[in-house]
């Protein structure tokens, strides 16, 4: 462990810049294969892991959940938990693995997360959240951030959210992503909680005015890239979730240019497919399944001629024995023929 290098101040500055646009942590979606694929489309966006629970790392020893490819940087890990000491230990493990940011989940409304006493339920326990992030910050040198909701159940966001932000700021957090919806812990499923509670972007903008010293990013309901860009006139960052996953090219292709000011890239969707082939070959040769990687690529040609054939070929064949990059090229042919 003595050989492990922690994040530098220069990298910390880079990840704060990258937070101007990020892809949200999404369970069962933003695994390491998904992040590698997304990085080929955007060099600058900040990529998040799926949520990893502190108990799984500390008590379960499941440190393999922290594996990632060096090409994924800048990359952040999201932790779930509510025990300050345990979160501190988990944060140290994440820092030792080389993550650029450690994020605490205070937004997930699922029953499983609630039963573990973390996620959105922590919006009702702001003092505990402050204690958690303070312990995480003291345990290691990587920046600790928070992703939260505007409130839960019958809470008044105008009262709860400013108090929450004030407490985590005083505990040492300077960067927060706010999902601009309440979470209803009783009566709504996690899927319903992503759509039914009304969006309130205005309160997020008001929080930026009230906390000008904090880096505040907006999450929730963001669809097309250009529709989100006006928010950056006031806010510090945008976090896209399902739209970035289902239409990765449509969302991520122009991020480097429109958000980060980089030159417009000449790369095409076909280029991305070919860049994925060595990664796929390596994964399959190591005993992995093509489907574990290819499922994240299904939306690459969304809205394009041949997209259905692309999805069908990969979906039907990726789990067959021996499936590899040859099947991906076969799927690509259906797109090229349609075009």
C-alpha cells in the first residue's frame, strides 16, 4: 500500500473543472464497461460509478467493486452508507484505488437503500450527513462531494435544502449535485421517483445565489444537451442520467465543444465502435461475456438508419458462447448497409 499514490492538487482542480458536465451514477448501468465506452465519446466529462455501499467494502471486503480502467479518468466513486467511521474507511479504500472524487449518496429512494439507512432518507438527518462527510474528508485527501434531493416526503424544500447545504458546507463539502425533485420514500417506486415528483429547477438556482461559494450542479429531467446549457449561465455544472445512457452519442458527442470549449471532434460513431473492439477482445479473452460490454452500446446509433438492426444483432447474439468483436462488426454492417 505504500506504493499507492493519492490524488494531487492538480487532479483535484481537473475534476472540479470536469464537474461542469457529468454522467450520473446509475445502478446496473454505469459500471466500468459503460464508463470506458462513454470516455471514448467525451474526453472531459466527469464519469461516476454505480453506488458502492460502504458496508460491502469495509465489512464484505468487496474491493473488486472499485476496479476501473486508467482511461476512465476523471472518474468519481459514489458511496452509500450512514456510519461515519465506516464511510471513512471506505473513503480511504477509494482514495487508495486512485479515484478523483468520492461522492456520498443522499438521493436514492429505493427500499433496499432505505433499509440500509442511507440514500434519500438521509435528507431527514442533515446533522448525521455532516458528521459522515466530515469523517470521510478527514480520512483521506480526495475531495468529498454530495448528491442529494431537494427534500423528501412532506419536507419543505425552502427550509430543508438551505439547512442541509449549510451543514455539509460547514463540514467541508464545497461541491454538491442537486436532483431537482423531492423523493417520496413511501408510495412511489424508484422509477416513479425519477418522473412523478415535479421538477423544481428554480430552487436549485436560488441555492446557488444563497451559497455562491459552493459548486452546485443540476440533475434531474435533463434531456437534450442544448436544453441544459442555459442553466450553466447561473449554475456550475450539469449532471445527465438516463438521456446520456440511452442516447450517448447525442448527449456526449458535443459536450467537449459546447461545455468545455474544446475543438469540435471529427470522431464518428463508427470510430467509437472500432475503438471499443480491443477492449471487447481483452474482456472476452479474460473470461468475460460480450453482453456485459455490448449492452451499454445499444443506444450508440439511436435515431439513425439501421439502429434497430444494430440493437437486435447485439441483443440476440451477445450472450452466446464465443461471441466477441466479430458480432459487433456484424451489427455495424447492418447500420452501414442501412445508411
